[in-house]
C-alpha cells in the first residue's frame, strides 16, 4: 500500500502535482472520503474536472473523479463540493492519494499528524509513504548544501549564496532542482529512544537551524542533504516513528526547488521526473499530451503558448 501526501509549500507545487496525477489518471483514481480537516484552514469549492470529463452535477451526476466513489459507506449522498482534505484511491486500492488544499493552522501541526495522519496510515495499512514538498530561495527553514558549503563565509546573508548557486545550477542542469530522500523505517525505529544522540543534531549558526541527516539518505548531487527541525517533514517523520503501530516500512521524500509564480510547469516536471518513484512503474507520463489539465487551472496559470509575433498579442 502506498500513500501520497502533498505538503502545502512554496508555489503549491505538491498540490498542483497531485491535481495532475489524479486527473491524468482519472480512469483509475476515484474519490474515497473526506477526512477530518478541523486542523486545516477552512475550504469549500466546486468539484474539479477536466474539459473531457462529465461536469453535469445535476441529477446526481458528478465529474469522473467523483462519479464512481470507492467509499464503503452505503447509500452515501452524492458529493457536491470539494473540501480541504480529500482521500482518493486507485481501483485495486493499492495506492491512496491525499489532496490537502489548505495549510495547517499555526500551532496545530502536531495535532494534525497525531490525530489525522498517523491513524489514517494505520487504518489503511500503508507500507510506503511518499511525501511531496517544494521550497524557494526565501524559505528560512531549509538547510541546503549551497548554504552549508558557504557557512564559513563572513557574509551572513545565506539567501545571497543560495540564490547565486541556484541560478548557476538551473542554467546547467535542471535535474538538480529535485532532491529525493529515503527513510528506511525499520532501520531507525528506535531512533527516538535516545533522541539527541541518535539524530546527531547539528547547529548552523548562520541560519540558527538545528538539522540532521539521519532521517533521510539523499543522493550526493541533491541540493538538500539534511532536514531542519523547523520543517514539516521533520515533525511528520518524528511523530510517525513514535507511533509505529502500522506496517509502514519506507518514507520517500520528494522536494523541488522552485521560484514562486506560475508553477504549473514545475508540477509537470515533477510528475514526469518522479511519478514512477512516487507511486510505482505502472504510472508514468513521458509527454505533455498525456496530461489532463483540471479546469481550476484555467485563468490562473499560463496554459497557452508564448506569443511569437506581434499579431498574436503580448500576453500569455
């Protein structure tokens, strides 16, 4: 069993990525249930759909993602609106995907993990948890190899180093925008019994962050090599390791360096690059024509080609 969890982060890239996965494979994925969202900022909206799907919600009809619900609740009333936290599944229930549309209310992240996320993982008997994240140059909770390589420099403006290094990296190799970390739960399940010593927490005086490289093992070429104790991903892993009443054996962490703005192309790149690792080899997208774009993106993100002549206008 695999569960995909998108964190609310820079540019909402994880949410956009989940949108693409669900709608591009809407013949396989369907809505299961609304989860308790009391620790999230309130949200309600129309049911999302693609242009080639059924959008007639009259007469109990729903868009394709919601039309054949996989819920176990008999005689459930038709779903009429989207909520802040929804659970989807493929037909054979081997893959579950969460769509979290709003941030966790400040001060309640631990409550959300302990009371909502951890029980869900236990109930669904999840073995693999794939967590999607994104960050930008002004995210102060992030420890990157760029910052650490320059930590001895007298200039304390770490964002200067990060911005410069990112610009050079993006111009030469876009693959380094994504960092992928693997946590083998079984190998560190007693890490919390001797927290400080086992985690080997370190301190970066420039950013005033405590960080560790013990949870996740990243590729040496990845911009991210450690996670700080201020990050949501740290809190999630820590609490899950303290509530190991499930069969969870692996946590995969995917985080992407982005510039906040129109991040629809970042989401496409995320899916093309990582989808088989996020879920499994059955799911992959090799070309843009395979993507199904939800209607909620229209009018918000630039979905048309850049004009090449003055006759086509100056706006995207």
